[in-house]
């Protein structure tokens, strides 16, 4: 299975970038991982949330592999355990899913139509996370899922 993680904006903090690099390298031992960053929409005027979401949504759509099972990350998404994520990845792989795209939004989240088009909506936490931290947590959980699927000792 080929994994693509599409996110809006760059990791500002060095420790987050370093952690993302570590987990990305670990994931790549199990298969193909593409990390794609789309730029944040920069609008100076207030009240432009819908415009920003549409623009970022358009940029995200341009980066989604076709065809791909799409998993959007959203605070209102389904809260699952690490083991449940591993089971989902196994289920999708067994069903013949070859491309899986995880999609993280920007400061305002994701465009509603993009969320509606997704195959699965996942919440990492009920807490608010920075974009970089969400990316880091997602990559760690994907790595953990692979170790669970292969019964390796990482997960305790």
C-alpha cells in the first residue's frame, strides 16, 4: 500500500520536523510514503475563512493520488485506538486498496466538500493540536499500526 500524507503549511518547530523525519523513515521500511505539503492561503482581510478553505481544498485535491482511499483528519472525526487503526489499515489492504491518502487541513481545518468526499474521517484527539504536532502524531500512529500489524514489539 502506498501512503500519502497531505498537509497544509510547514512544520515551524525543529523538534516537530525532526520527529516527523524519524517516523517517516520508519514507515518507509514497510512501504512507500509520500509527504506532501501544500501552502497555506495567505489572506490579509478578516472574514475570508470560506475563501481560504476553498483555496486550500483545491490545492489538496490536486495532490490526492487518483484513485486513493481518502482519510481526512478532523476534530469531529471518529476517535479510534491505535489497534483499531492497525485493523483498518489491514482491512483496507486486504480489500485491495493500493493508495491511501491522509489529509490534514490548515488553521481553519478542511473545506466541507473535501470532508464530505472522504472515505473516512479520523480524529487524533479531542484536544486542539498544532498542525505540526498533528502531523507528527499521525506519522507515529501509522508507524505504530505497521508494527502492530506485523506483531513487532514497538507497541506496549
